[in-house]
């Protein structure tokens, strides 16, 4: 595995592969890698000639008071895992190389950016769209891989790719879960033992409500109440940010079920913000 | 000359040329072509294997009440001129192909977008940045050619290219002028005979002030007053929007001259908005 730190070298390296008609897979990450990330690498390896993984904790997608400074970093183990999973190129640029002095461009996807997590993390999705646009231009991937756990991010990236005519196939891969169902996330490391145990309320609630929707008993508005009632039974939830049924493309709350429905939850357990979702097909 | 109307076909065509290691030159235009545009084509032809010119009157860079509807259109003559000048590919997409339903992404270059023309045309440079980003992703040019007459546009595009890591060389070409010095512009067609004659006040003033700056007599603040005094002598000027000496990279007004200085004017003659500039090197 080759490590590249300089954006221009990353771009030239990808160009030389493309000139040889090789397909390129990109797995963009913020490091602190878990099985979820590695499942993306394996999928990318199955579908492309050259696999690039990026590790970059992107400052502009963290708001003031968020966890940019304490976001888990574990470069040594990350590199071992990526090498073992078959990554060819690790792109790991410095912040100053990504955002040099005078940087002043922002990519915004209106609507999608403001809904769900966007309402609680203003500016977050501008930071995501901007850095993903940059990574796509630097790595020039044939395909880029994202996890379904960050469903809103996949909707945002798909919209941006279409709108800006970026020449990338965006591939969304299934959420990878712990044995008890908790969606894998680098932020799970923040949870104390009792919080970790309480956190399974999210996936348990999603599963229960998914079954209720499929049984066809209750409409979205009543379903939202059921979701909230189930979640409020867990005393370690310090803040319920959203829970409901949403359009899978616009992320707007649904008044009636569609063929595909996004069932999504965001909440805090103690100080740790967790999200999860299921797509319910009817 | 091949005409392409479908974005995806444009992208595939460029990719096939790049795979053969050909260099691609792009001249983006809004049509109503004059010698200024053709000088860009000739420069592109000297420096690249395959020349693409685009004609697209970009609705999102026109504000409400601006001249989108009446912007001059002359496709037939444009095509003749481009073919004669040696263009290989004319990219001429429909508005709906460029901005399909649900389009919601915006590229913004803060600071640069708001200054000079941006103060009088809110949203204009967001529209320019967004469409140029799209064109670069579709045509994948090695080099793209812009005229110095729209100096702020060249600063904006250069900043965006750097910030988003777009893999394009931006080439700025000298302003082409009529025999009496008026900068060529598709909008000159709006001018009546007396207005056309009055419009030369812009280049005459720029030339006179440039000489004064080079003579080293007067600082930027007094120079601004001289500029305004000269321009106010022309009774057909209906609105003076800005006139002054600016930083060539940030476009901020200068308190002291630098090595390179942007001397720029925007004004209306009757209902027609005209701009022009000179770079004064000391």
C-alpha cells in the first residue's frame, strides 16, 4: 500500500491509472476504521482495479462545539486494516493541503442539506459536499463507496454528483452492525458501558417499527408517536433529535407511505450523538 | 464540426479523447459570438488537440429583471464562425439537460462573488461558478479559455479551480477591442448609435488613468475621484456602478498601488450595462 499526502500527486497517480484504462474505487473515510469501513473496501476491491482509501478528518463538516478535536484517531491500526483489506493507495492529506490559505469555495445542496441531521448540524452537509467534491476531483474514482448508516450523506452525494455532472458512480453499501444490532460507528467509542447497552434501543426500535409498518396497521403520523414513545422509555437518552418516516430522495417527512420509506432516528445518549436508519419497502 | 446536445454524450466523447492522450481545449460561451470569442478559439487551437466550444445562455447567472430573455442569440452565424475557426465539437445543451428537475446544488466562491459586479448582480457569480464547474466536469478540458474583459470571472474561476481541485488550466486571453477601443461584448448590440459612440468613454478613461498611475502622480483614492470626474462628463451614462483600483486576486479596493493593479469600470449607458478593465503594472 502506497501512502500519498500531496493532493497533486494523488491526482497525477489516478490519471496515470485511468490512462491505462484501469477502474478506480474510492472509499472516503475519517479514519478510526471499523468493519463498516472495511466492508466498503471489500466491495470496492470486488468491483475495481485500483482501490484508494482516504483518511481525512474534515474540519469544515464539524460545527462549533462538535467533536472535531476529540474525534477518534488511530492511524497506525487504520493503516494495518486497510493494507490487509487490499487497499492500494492511502490518501491522507494534511488540513493545510486540503484547505490552503485563501480557500473560499463552498458546495451547497439546498433542501437535502437542511433536513434531518442538517437541522441539528448547520453547515455540516456543506462541509461534506465540499470535501467529497474535492476528493472526487483529486482521486477521479470510477466508483465511490458510502455506508447506508449515513443515509442522508448518500442522498446528498448522489444529488451533488447528478447536479454537478461529476463522473462517478456512487455505491451505497449496507450498514454493518455489532452482534446486538448497534450500527457500527467510530463514535460508538465515546459510549460508557451503560450507554453502550442503552444504545441498542435505536436499532431495536427501528426493527419493531419496521415490522409495524410492514403489517400495515398504522400511518406515518401515528408511527412517529410510537417511535417517540418507545425511545422515551430509555432513560439514558438525553436528547431525541428526530425519529420518523421520510422520503428516500427528498428526505421530507411522509404523510403517506411510499414504495420505499426511510425510517430514521437521531438522538444523544449522554453527550454522544448517534444515528441509524432502515429502508422499509412496501 | 460535431454538435453535441446531450451532457452524457459530451462527457463520453471527451473521455474517449483523453484515453487517447489527446489534450482538450474548452471555450465556454453564451453565443452571439464576436472576435473576442474567436480569439479564444484560436488560442485554444494553438495549444490543444481537440477544441470544444460551448454555447449556453445560462439562466442561473441572470438576476430578476436582467436581460436573460433578450440576450442576443444567433446560433446560425455562431456555428459558421466556430466551424471556420477550427472548433471540433460544439456543445450546445438544452436548459433542461443542464438543470433537470430537482436540481439543487450551488457552488459559491465567497468574497470574490460579492465584490465589484457581484454587488450589483447578486447571485450572478454563483450561477457562473456552478455552470463552469458543470462544464469542466462534462468536457474535462486540459485547458479552458476566458477573456480578460470579464476579469472578475477569471479570478472567480481560478479560485474555484484551486479550491475544488478541478484538473484544468485556466487561460486568460487579452480583451479584443473595436477600432475605437470599445471592448467587444455581445451586449454592445444593445447600444443605439449615440450610445455606441458614448461608450468609448470607458476605454478612453481607462487609458488616461492608466497613464496617470504609471506617471506616479496620484494615489488610488484621488485616482478614483479622477475616474469619476472623467466619466461624469459623459451625459449618456445613466448609472456609474463602480470605478477604481483593485487587488488583482482579492478584488478588494486598494489603498496603495501594488505591482499589479486592476483598473476597472462598470456603468450603464441607457439601459445597457458595460464593463471594462486594464491591468496596470508598476
